[in-house]
C-alpha cells in the first residue's frame, strides 16, 4: 500500500508538471521562457524571460535549435556574426562582454555552438536548413589528431557528431516538441525539490532526482547562462605536449570546406581558440596555416578551469573574452566583413 501511494504521488507530480508545461506552452507558442510565460521556479532560475532551458534533467538544446522550437533562431536569422563551437566556447565567452561589444559595433551576435563536444556538422546543417546569412562566422577551433567526434578533445572540424545531434536529426517537429515539453516538465519537478519535504524525494522516480548541471540559453544571442554550474577553480594546465600534438588531415579538409561554403554565402571566417586544458594549439595553428584563415588566441597566465579539465571558470571567461573581443575588432576578417578601417 505504501508503494502504491508513493507511485500515485509521483505520478501526480509528473502529470501536474507535464500539464502545466503544455498549458503554458500552448498559450505562449512554446517560447520556452523567451518573451512568454513559460517561467521556471526554484533557486536555479534565469532572471527574465530571455532564457530557455538547455540542460538539466536531460539535454535539450540540440533538439530546440535544430527544430527551431519556439522560434529560438529568430535572432540567428538576423545575426551579423555567428559563433560556432562547443561547450568550451559557450562557457568560455562571457555573455555580458559579448553584449557590450555587440552594442559598441552596432551588430547582432548569435552563438550557434552546442555542448557535448559538438562538431561543426550540426551547426552547418542548421545554417543550411534555415538559410542563415551572417557576414562573419567565428569558429572556436579545438583540434585533435582523431579526425572525428571525440568527447575528450572535442575537435570542432571532426567528422560525425554527438549522439544528441544525431537524435535531434532523427525526430520530426512534433516529436521534438514532445521531447522538449517532457524535459521542461522534469525540470519543473526537479527545481521544486528544495521546497518539498525531504521524505517526498525518495518517492520520485530516479529520473526526476536532482541534477547538478543546469544551463539556460539566451534567445537574444544564443549564449549560455552558466551561473548554476558547479565549479572547483583549478589552475589551468595543459594535458598535451603543445609542441608535438598533431591535427588529423580530415580536420584540415573540413575546415577548408567550411571556409568555402561560407564564402559562397558572402561571409568571412575567423578562427579563435578559447583556452582549455585539452587544447592543442599546434594543431589549431596548423589548420589556420593550411586553410589561410586568421587565428586569434587569448592565452594568458593565471587562468582557471572548473576542475573538469575542460572549461574556464566565469572569472577566467571574463578575462579571456575581454582580450578576445578586442582582438576580433582588430582582426582583418572583422574589418573586411564590416568595412571597418
């Protein structure tokens, strides 16, 4: 009888959350927190409606972006600058500094990168699918000697894509809406756990138990809100021999293809490299040299990462972003794209 009651209580919570999410979604056009009423509760919530959930009780952003759920790509369509990359650039480029430079330049910036060590492939498919026409594409050019998707070294020009990108491509629009609604419903339950009696937690199915990784994404510029990610600041040190690490020929070839495609769309391409313990600067420099693309880096002493051997802390991201956006403004690729002296 106790188990039956527990299941009934958990079932009620699940049903309530799904129903609430559906009702709010239907009344706001599934704006997913961006300009509508689909708000989140609990301590880990964004400050306003500009944000939609991208990672919590599941990974959502590949599905949301690929299927343009809630018209989240409206700003990408109007973007003068698109950014490609993975979670290293999403955590390593500070959203506030990006906004400051966008205002200074009078330009629209949109980050189309995705987490889970994502490659350029799904991002380029979105550009094609929605016929995006930026004037400049900035690519965070992590590189490796593997030549394909790799969770550890995350080569952006590698062949293939993550399982989340593959899944997003495999489902139709209505299945995508269902996936996003259920993901948001799960997070509604998860985010309310702090307000429930401790005895209730054990009654919830395991998939609804709390997660430590929570990120939201801006509809305005595509940047991540990383305020709620766990962090154990650790001095950034490199795990590779920077002088001898190599790049796979496939990554050079793919970079050349990307450059050619964007040139056909009237856009320039600029490579950057956000510092990470798993960077191979020599490999990225080889890609730049072989493709004739300009490369900007922002390496400096004293940087820290989260303790995951991959991502910069928020303070280090601010330092890197200040340097990197200043270098972008001074780059030849930027001046050519926007006719700046």
